[in-house]
C-alpha cells in the first residue's frame, strides 16, 4: 500500500515527457562514454554537474544516474569486441568475453551481458525500494555522535576497499577533509584556508576540483600512454543467446546479481568491486568449472550482472544516509547540494518526488538501455573509431566551460588549473583520488557532527563510545583497519584486487 | 640515507607540505576547547594526522623498497594547464568562441600526434556545439563575442 503509493509518485515523476527525455539522454551518454575507453562515467558526471544546475533537481538526478548505470552496459561492448575495457568495471569481462568474440560468439556474449545487466538492474532497483525506507528511518534517529562515527566507518571502509597503499589512501582522505573545510566557517564566520582570495569565501568549488582531477589530470595522464589500437573483431551476428545459453547462465546471473547488490552497498564499493567479486566467485562455485578464461559465457554473465547491480545499489547509502560510497555518488551529492538539498534520511520524507522519481527512472533507464544496446550495438562499435586525440581537447574544453558556469566566476577556472597539476601528481604517485573526493564531500559534515556531539557531552570524547550505535560503527572501522594491517589477510586482499 | 621507495617518499613529502600549510594557516584560528570547538580545532587535528601519515610514509620509504616514479612528462600537462588558464583570461573580455577555440587548439597541440587542420576543424565544431547547447539551449550566462562590440 505504502510502497504502491510511493511508486505511483515515482512513476508520476519519471514518466513525464521531460524526465523520460533526460533519462534517455543520460543512458545514451552513459552508453557512449562506456564504450569509449579513456572517458568514464566519473568524468562525464563531473562535466555535466554545471548543466544539471539549470534543471529541476529530479531531472538532474535522473540524468546523472543514467550516465552511471548506462556506462556499465556500454563498457561490456568494448570489453567483448575489442579486448579493451571501456570501463574499469568491465575489466574482467574482457577475459571470457573477448575469447567468445574470437570464437565467433560475440553476439551471444553481448546479448547475455545486456540480459544479465537488465535482470540485475531490475532486482537491484527493487532492493532499493525495500531497503531504503527502513534504513532512512533508522538514520533519522541518529544523533551527531552516531553520524560522526558512521562517517569514520564509511571512510575507512572506502580506504580498505580501494586499490593501492592503505597509508596513502588515509592520507588522501584526510587531505580531502581539509580541502573540504576551506571557506567561511558556519559557526564562527571566520574564513579558513582562503589565503587572501576573496573568491575562496565559499570554499573550493566541488565541480572545479572534480573536473580538474577526473577530467584534465586524467587527460594529461592518458596522453603519456601508448594509444591502444582498436581492433574490432569480425562480425557480431545474432545478439540473442540461445535458450541453452540462457539456461546455462541463469545461476551465474543470479549469483552475480546477489553478490553485486551486496558489494554495491558497501562504502568504497559500487560497480568495480562487484564485477571482480562476482567473477572470482563464479570461478570457484560454477559447475562444471572447466572453461573459464577460454570463452565461458558465464564469465560474461556473472560480472556484467554484478556490475550493474552494484552500480544501482551504491545509491542506497547516498540516498538514505547522505554518505557517498564512490566518487560518482560524491558527485550526485554535490549536485543535490548545488540545488540546496542536503542529502540524508530526510530527503525521502521531504522530497518523495525526488527519491521515488529517481528510483522509478532506473527501471525506465534499464529498459531503454536494453533497447539501445542490443539492436544498435553496431552503431556503438563505430564510436571506437574516434581517436583519443580528438576526444581529449573536447574534454578539456567542456571542463573549462563547466568550471566557469557553476558560479559564473573565472576564479573557479584557475582553481581547476591548480588542482589539475595536483591531480596529475597524485596519479603519478599512485595516490588514488577517490578517497580525496569522498573526504572533500564529508569534511564540513564531519566537523559539524563532531562539534555538536562534543557540545552535548561537554567536551567528553567518550560520548563516541558510550552511544551503542556509535560504538558499533567505530568497532567496525577498527576491525576493518586491523584486517588490512594483518599481513596474512593483506596478501589475500592484494591477490583479490589484482586478479 | 637512500630513498628505497620513491613513490611513497614523494607522497609523504606532498602530504607533509599540505599538513604544514594547513597547520600554519590554522594557527590564526582559535582552537577553542573540545566542548566548544573553535574554527581551528578540527583543521589542527586533521593537519596533525596528515603530518603523521606523511612522516610514516617518508620513514617507511627509507626502509622498505618500493616502486619508482614513472617518468613525469611535464610538457603535455603544462601545455594543457596553460590552455585552461588562457581560457580563464580570455573568456570575459573576448567571449566564449575565442576562448574555447584557443583552449582546444592548445590542448590538441599537447597530444603527440596533433594534426593542425584536424584540430582547427575540431575547435570549430566544438565552438558551434557549445554555443548551441550552453548559450542557446541552456541559456547559461556566457558571453559569446568580445565585449567591445
């Protein structure tokens, strides 16, 4: 009953002509950037943040979300046909997918990827419907101490699950938190870290920072690597998998969906982790196991289902707790803030049309994606002929326009130039930028919650461990850190992340 | 002293530099007390934590062997950054078209295999597209032409 009325609201919003159009534009763009190596959903969402400012918040979220899950569909196309992952989350798909293409089974591989993604997308959307309201209800009860500890736990989890050195990731989180504090302090009115610049009074512009790192710095970094030759494999043929294929894949799709949905919710999770996890699991449990690595269709079905499920469920912590699990979600939060909406458990009750509209649009988007991807796959393959030398000046140009238009302030363009150099150094030093972006979004929130918690407890830090929920979050965070620190598990983690 | 893990070493130095900047700047903000946190409290805490991470990274890089830093190619990055800054300088006095064409051409030049004619065509297409999308369709407040006209 409640769910029905919620969904009615949702589809009422998502099915307006305008929003269907934005959903279509989103998934279309998502597919395009998914297919193209060298430009991903994070960059695209960053470039579109300023545009989303001109739209109503519902349409903005629908558009940006479409890019993220749309890219999961597009990424598999490149992985299967060219053996280059269009997206990081389709890396594992190249293993069996490209083998299938070489054996002349590119069609069924593409087909099962799309069918698996569609199924997983629908299930994950349903999961958001049922899991989000109770989670938000719990989160509404959180006091400042719980919130602070939850953010600590979320950031630590994001670090543990990130690739590369844990120490550097912690450093990047703290640096992100610090950068997030720049600007006028709401409590004292004092301007912090503005270094005498009048234009820094509102802090570092999130759009400029994210475009600097994911747009410009990445372009400069990509230019150094040898361009990979796109070698498109022969004909695609019939994209519909045979009935036997589908039956063979059903358990893999189901397992991928379940695991992907779970891993997507975790902080630091999302599509990437989901795909890796699902492929590893499939190799362990699928019977008979023989063919993995040599074009086993289940090696396509499982990770492709998982990455779409993970992409979708990673919206849960963002929508219910206001905590981003990956950089794309951090940008969605940035988009909401541009519209003056503070993300968190109240969004669902105060702006039901935004929350349920976004969820309903995911169903529509997934449907559109199947239509876009299966019959039109030949068209997307042609996109691969676009060389990177044409792509990157366009990215740089759009980033410039974007940085200016958020506030109509030239200063933001210079901020972007500065952080582009910084971002390039980070990439060179293997310092993952994702934790920095998460920290940046959470910085002011963490300070505010800590301040309030300590104000209530009259300065007693023990309040963080006296509230039971807060204690649980902190213990979870400590356990996570211990897990990475323990040498045995550390080796396992490196193996798992390397595979 | 020998640097065994250059990537870790320079990351540590970078964190230390940011930590020092943050803590020096935060000196001027009042700390307050835990119960009444001043504007300097949280930044100081974070600055100290970041400095600690930096020190650990630097010390560890002198003991444990790690990866070397790949060759840093300053030229493409420098060219692109100059392009971005020029866009900022040109946009308000000279308008979107001039600024965008400039940044696109400069960025294209940063690539190893740049082709002048192709880059010019790309710049023209991008300028037309951007005016169409950003100014005409989305009505963003961007000057198209030099403001003297």
